[in-house]
C-alpha cells in the first residue's frame, strides 16, 4: 500500500489519559511514518510521560514532541500543527482517546482506493473516565462501506476531529487561504470546506473510543454561549464560511452567500440588542438556525442586553 502517513496531536495537561492514546497509536497494524505532538505549555506531567514513552519504545526517529513556550489555546495549537505538516495522509488526534488497532489501515486504504475523497471521518464509541477499554480490532472491518456528507450537513459537524483522516493535497489548499488563521476550530473548518467541495465522506465503522469528560474541549464548546462568547462564535462562523467560499466551486456560492448574509445579520442584531427585529428575522430564517439551542443563544443574549438598558 502506498503510504506517507502522519499523526498530529495537541496536548495540554493530559497526563491522566495520554499514555493510553500513545499506546493505541504505537499498536496500529499499519505503522505511521510520523507522529508530531505539540504540547501547549502543560503544567502537569504530560511532557515527561511523552518523552519517556518515546525513549522506552525507541521512537525518536519518527515521533517528535514540540513544547510551546506559552499557552496559546487548542485552536491555535492545532492550527500551527496543520500549517507545518506535509504528508500524503494526515490523522488528527486528541490526547485522551483510544484508537482501534486497525484504524490507520482501514482509513488509509479507503483513501488510496477512492481518490475523490479528501476528508474521511469514521464512527466512534463514546466512553467516560470510568469505563474500562481493551485494545481491540474492529471485527466488522471485512466490509468497508462509506457514504458522503452532502451540503445539507455543512453547518452541522457530525464527527469529532479525532476521527478525521485528511488528504495532504487538501491541507495544502487550506493552508493557502489567508482566512485560515487559527481563530476557528480546525475540525469545523476542515469539515465545512470538504463538505461544500463534495469530498467529505464517512467510513461507516467504529474505529475510535472517544473519551468524554468535563475538561473535554468539544464538551465545553457545546454549552450555551455566555456573554460575548456568542459574538466571538458568530465572527468565527463568518470566517469559516469565507474560507469555504474561497476554496469551493462557484456552484455553491448562492448557498454560501445566503448563509454568510444570515450570520452577518445575526451578528448585527446581537450587537445592537434588537429584540423585535430579531424575532421578525427569526420567523423568516428559522430553517437556517442549527437548532433550538442555536436560536436560544441569540435570544438570551439579546434579552440580556435589553434588560441592562
């Protein structure tokens, strides 16, 4: 199998679970060519655990640990990893999950056989801190079925970034965009751009145990927005749509321009605290909200501004 495979991982204070994740990467049936770990100025034992693992398993030729000299946050940390990686196949990796032993081989094989796929996601099984997990192969991997995430999923990220395999040519396209500047979640941008390009697919198999705990970035990201978090979130969405438009075909411009106009108006209404205008706007645009919670974020923010007047 033609392969030039890299794994990029962002870490921060992950000493409790990092060893399980490292072990599951090392135990892959198809070995990767490079693992790049960037630690975001951890204050616990994370770096020592990684260093010891690399040394004890004689991985220094292919595994690299980069230490940030200050904490820059997981968004910018992953962004700088993506900016500096140049491989044919790139896996995104969190610090606290566990990969099935055949995750790499199954997903790489799928991309090798299907050159139209730029980003491939997989199914996952959630588990918590207290669950006991045994390293395992996926016994259902005899039959590899996959399906496309069409444009109706553009604004709804259905898989976590840790389930992604990305073609290197896609990463190079993404890195050429001046709008790809690290303010957005990397996986949301990758999802959106590949979705609108029609090159985002899902391998319909569970290939990762996805750990959920209170400090998970994605868990905290799904809460109701508090204060100016809403304004920041709308600005990020406008940026993400801009990147998608820049890197997609003109056939999708009408959809993206409508969505861009929707978010710019939401941002203006929220900043101005225009309650009645927002309610009128909602009636005619409810289908563009991602769900009730998405609408409720704006409603509560605007109500809060009205009460403070």
